[in-house]
């Protein structure tokens, strides 16, 4: 994890799962689910006529169990259970629907290494549910517990304002096969120093900041990052 490769094209697959089946349910948007449990992937509609989130963006993240069965998914506003219903405390739990944030790769679901029923959703936003604004593109994370609401799951808490001026999220498993790395891009903005990558470690003890790696330059046209297969390197698009 100590090498940076600058690429024009990067892969989008996230190496985050303790079994291959946990990544078998993909939402390209809230309205369409792709099931990779079959030899030929199956695309199905969820609830395209729903009024719960009118004008939803295409940002989604999801998690399946070790058998490939959908557990939950999240838009950049709200969190839904496997029955396509909002969790009890899921509505606008990440950010208010009226406050649009559509930055690419700004949602990432990660298992809790210390509890098989719990998962983190990392997300980037500009607003909290009260409508208060702060510096742009804040890093936050929510904790989901699938043992709540009779196995449908619910949101436990949201940790906000971890750091601002960040763009994009990517993750990979730690080499110990238990913990997880989450990386994000920190843009220097008005500060007179190069952009950098920030690395957070997810362990049974929670989420902690671990390292910062200078890019050596500032992005001009865009920024995205992704771990290579196995997590030994990270690719950055500038």
C-alpha cells in the first residue's frame, strides 16, 4: 500500500468482502438490481415508481450475506432493507434529499470485522439532516446493525465531519484477512500544499485514521482512486 500508480483508466471493483458472495448484489441505481449469483447476471427492477426519493441520483452501495442474499443497500440519502423498504431510521439519514450531492464513488459499504451483524457505510456529503452546511465534501460514516428490526436491519448512528475537502472512496481487505482499508482523496483546496491520499483502518475497535500519503501535485481535471486486486497498490486518476 506504499506505491501510487497514475492511470487514465481504473477498475471499479471493490475488494472488500470476506466471501465472494457478499459482493453479488449490485445496484447501478436505486431502481435496478444486478444479481451475480447466476452464471448469467440478472437485472431486475426494485421500485422505479416509488415516491420515497424522487429524482434520486445513481449513487448506491449494497451488501449481501455469505450466500449472496441481499442484506441492505443505500442511496446517497437513505438506507433500505432487502425488501426495498427504508429502514426505520434510514430516511434521509445520510443527507437530506433536497441537498443533492452526486459526486462519483461517494458511497462505500464495509463489513465490521468485530461483529458479523454490523456494517459501515462511508459517504461524502455537503449537508447533514438538519440542513446545516459546512466545508464542502465531508467524510462521514454510518453504522448498520442487521440484528435490529427482526433481521431487517436499522441504522445505529452516524459519525459526521471526520474530515472535509475529500473526494471519492475506495476500499480493500487488510493483509490480515480480517480488517479493511478505506482510502479517500484529500484535495488541498486553498492550502499551499499538494493533494494527498488518506487511509482509514476498519478494525473490531472501530474506524481510525492510519496514514496520509502525498500525491506530489494538485489535481486539475478530476480525481479518483482504486485499489488493485489484492490491495498492494492504489491507482489514482488525475
